[in-house]
C-alpha cells in the first residue's frame, strides 16, 4: 500500500523472530532498505543520554540531585532549583523548543538546518521563563535533554560525543551507530522522505513508493551536544542495546530497574513506562524527525523486543508496533484497511444516524457532519467515518472499521466498531 519503508526486528528470549527490510533507503536510486541500513533515531537517543548521566553518577562524576548550575557556570539564576534528575524525567520546567518551532514547518526547517541551531537552542533555554516549579509537573522537553548533554559534557570533562561513544556505543558492540555530525558520515544512512497529505480515496487505495509522490527532507546538522536526537543506528544495533538493557551486560540490573521506574508522566530515565500492555509490563520510546520515525518497544519480563525504523515520516509506527506486539503474544490484531471510498446518498447516511447503546453501557452518537459521518462517545472520542460501502466505514482515529447492520425498516439496527483486534457492539437505542 506504500505506507511503510524501513526495517523491523522482533525478538524474544534471545531469539530473533523477524529481521527484515522493506522498501527503499534511497527511492530515487532504488537502494533496498535492509536491517543494516543506518537511520536517524531521533528521540530514541534520550535513553542513551539518560544512561550516560546514570553512569557518570555511578562513577562519582555527577550528582543527579545537585543544582545543574554546579556544572554549568553560565546557568541563569532560574536554573538553581533544577537538577539533572529533573532534566532526565522531563520535570525541569524548561520549555520545549520543538513546540515553539512546530516540527516540520517552514519555520522549523529555516532554524534547524543552520549549523548553530543546537547552540542557539541551549542559549534560548537560558533566556526562557520556566513553565512550572521544577519537580512539580511533567512536560516532555527536548530542550531539557540538550541542557542535560551540556551537563554531561561538563561533568565528564570531555565532549558529550566521546562520552556516549566510549561509555555506551562501543562497549555495547554498536559498530554501525554513532553521533550525528561527528567523524565520518555514516556510509549507509537512509534518505528521509515525506509527502503531502492525500485524500482518503488515494490513501486507502495505496501508492507505490516509487510513484513520484515522495519528497526528500532537508538534512539537519543536529551537531553535538544535541542530547535529545544525536544518534544514528540500525535495528541490529538497537537490538544489541535492548540486550544490554536486560541487565548484567555493561549495565547493572539496579541501573536497568532505575531506568524503568516511572516518575511523573510515567517517564523513567529515557523510557516511557506502561504498567500494563497486553497484560505485560512494557517500556518504550519513539523518535520523530522530518523524514525519519522509529519505535523501540521492550517487554522486560518477557525479554521481548520490537524495533521499527522508517524513512517515511508519515508511517504509522504506533499501529504497526501494536499489531506486532499482538502477534508476538498471540493476541487479536488487524490487517491494514484497504478499499475504495464511495459516495453515499442522503437517504443512506440518514439511515445510519442515531443513538446506539454499547455493550459496556456507553452511548454512541452517529451523526452527519458537513463532510462525513462521525461516531462519538462523550468525553472519550469522536471518530470520522470514511465510507467504503453503504454500511462499512474506515475509522482513521483507530485504524479500524465500523460496520452497520440494517433492520427490516432499512435503518441501522446495530453497529460494530472493530479496532485493535476487538469488536465493540452497540444496538440502536430509542431517541
């Protein structure tokens, strides 16, 4: 369907189950994407930056609970109450530069393609007013991790790139990984692509990757210390890091446990922590840059890993990771929706409108909006419905399907919202 280009690795209990590339690392030259293709992993870098700070703490070089002004002589007075622990857990109050720049916008590229962008982000952070008192709230901040990389550099007494390379990448055997903008450029780095938004008729019909609709994304310098998004890697190398994070190899089990302990916002040390997913403990982090997206998922108690990288920045990796997880644990999953969008008459849409009582007791309202039907549960969701037939609709919100059953009077008597491998039934209720 043209919705994915990249590589995937799935492993459990030390056995690689799936390791495969799809599509092209360079569409114009038709270079295949393989598991050995190098890829910018964006915010997945944060798990390494956080671990570098923990390692320096264990070496007696960094006090995570000391004011960061202890290590940054140029720190403003507002940072006297910020610690490295706050930076690691996104509780520092330092505003996020990506929110200000609107990632992927013209303003974003105009700024981020400049070699001095990383330095200017740090300087701007020093001028910014804190959003809240450090330690009181969670707000994901890329700027905080850039500040953290400056702290690491000062505490270690050497360049940030040297710290992460010699303390983490090399000992982990990540030979195809490195720090963006340092040394020789990666020989097999995937080209990043994006494309304009299409109508649902085009999306659901599918496009080949080489049909000419993909557009190369300008390269970003991302020069160090860029603690939020400095790493390029491969699915093979990221799996090596996953094995390190099983504990006992390079990283002590106590340090792994610390990284996987959630704070505010369910964020650990460079990982989002889910108490339950598929009935299991799950830790993960995704990464998003123009032209590059990735998802790194671990189920620590099952020693299970799912790693996905894609050089199509519109790839829906969260959905792919969800279904791969379901496959791995024998749970329900869905195939991608494909079909032809049809036009419905006024009578056909009117027959579906109304209130439905779901099996869980909630009320679903189906109504005709100016452009399409919507299905809404109050305070939970409003899903647009894209018609594939008079009774079958695609739900982009959940990547699911809504199917209506018509009664003898020609009006819908029942609805089934199918998503995440599960059915959610509702019967038409009296007005």
